[in-house]
C-alpha cells in the first residue's frame, strides 16, 4: 500500500479530489494536465535544483542535537529548514511553483499566508523572476507577524488584508481563491501547503520531498542507515510534514509523528487540533478532515502560532490519520512556548512557534529511549519575537 501516491482524481484513500466552482475548472484542468510533465522535464529539474542549491542554500544540515539527545535518551537530529533562504521550508515549494507558472505563461502571482513565511517565500521568488505579486493575509496575522509583512512589502509584494471570519489563514485562503476565480487567464495561485484542490496537495508534497530525500542521504553519511526510527513534524495544513514524511511514508519501520496545535486545550473551544475535533468535509477545494459544526459550518480555529491556526489538514495527512499510519498528537500553546524557550537555551536555536509544537511533543512520547529521531525544524523564530516577548515567561 502506498500512502503518498495520489489517484488519478487526486485522492489519498477517501480524501482529496477537486471540489471547485465551475469558473475554476479551466485553471485546475490546465495545472492537472501539465504539472507532472513539467516537473519531469530534465530542463525544469536542472533549473529547480540549481535554484535550491544556489539561491535557497540546500542541502540544509542534519544537525545532531547533543543536549536534547542526552535529555531524552535518544539520538535526535534536527533537519535545519530554518537555514533556508527566507527562514523556512516554504521556499522549496515557491521556487518550484514560480518555474511552473512561467512555463504555463502566467504573468501574475497570488498567494495566501498565515505566519507570513509562505508570503515572504512567494514575494521572494516573484522578485527573483520579475512577476507581480499579491499576498492575502488575515488582519489578525498581519498584526502578529508584522516583520514578515514588512519583508513582503520590501520585496515588492502587495499585502491585502482578509477582514472576514477569524481574520486568519482560512480567511486569507478564501480571499485568494476569490481573486483567482476573477483572474484565471494570467494568474497562478501559489498555494503554500498540501491543501486545496488536486493537483496542489500532490504538487506541493513533491516540491517539499527534497527534505526527506536529503535526510536519507545525510543519515547514511552520519549513521550508516537509510531511515530513522521516528520522524516528527508540526502539522497545520502540513507542507513541512509532507516533505519530511514523503520518502518514509511507505516504510512502516518509520514512526510518523504529526503534531497539531491544541491551542488553549482540545475541549476549550479555542483549538486547532483537527484530528481530535474534525470530521470529513470539504475545505478549500478538497475533501479532508476539518473542524465544523453539525450543519457543516467551519469552526474558527485557535493557535498562538499563526501557521497552525487553520481548521483542517491536507488530505494526505487526513489519510495518514484515518489509516493509522501517522500518530497525531496535540500540543497546547503554553507547552509549545516552553519548548521553544527550552530549545533556544539547550541548542542555541530560537525556533518558529509552529516548530516549537514539534519539540513539545517529546515530553508526550513514551517510546523515545534509544531511538534515532529526526525533527523537522521547519522555521526560525525571528518572525515570532513579538509573540515570545508578549508571552514573557523566559
């Protein structure tokens, strides 16, 4: 059984597909008809990997966290995606999609962003390729991720506020979708996570799979093995997790640990723990697990982390959960913040608050002893300094 292979109609098991307005069908059909052949083209592959090497700074290090390893009695490696240009894994995908957009003849780019890292990564590649760029971002996230907003503007992007709903990532995605419906011919939508209608989840997962591809090679060099016992990643929509799991998903010797945001507590009414609270439904163009009321209205999520403040997960992750292949564990705001400070003081690395959730889960896993563990350190904490300061417990 393959957990990462998508069906012709874009399904991972029971989840996926393309549930879209009629006006979006031409856009999606164009992508679906061309993305695999474009990505398989040797000229595209050469250009993509050259940019990953020379512009993004790949391969990123696989760093042995000695003090963390000693604390938990395991061999813990950190995949340093925080060292990518722009500060997170998001650029792996935006580099690929901007090249794809060029080959499709698109002249303008739109994107959504929550924590701002995808927005910065999109603005960065648009500046690189001289394309017009509009980023939709929730009004709440604009306030709490101000440094990234200013970075996007410096790079030449227009940042448009989403002022409906919870004014966070879900609402930014809604606005970006509406824009694309109105501008189908000249615009490409760079979705930042493994969400949305097919082929986006598959396409984004493939671009991010460079993470696990490198981990295999680096583990071979450092440990003489080609897979860890356990890989850990935080999951909002789930792009960093998809990239971390990609080459290990079909190897059942590898334990896949997915960490969701419990917010103020799973039962508090202020949470983003989709697998604990969600049911199957349609969100942003695909069938997946999402938090919703009995009559199908999307429930507003909450997380101290803007990048995890999303009411659903990508269909690949919904399949990993439903099939039992992935272990999904929820971490509360307070636990994540403490873990971020602990990592800062034990390893000299200030993580993004999204990433802090992945580290907090170490206290919740009872079978770590003696294991070879890889944690995806998906982003750096510069963008979250205001949140750390307001939290203040350090």
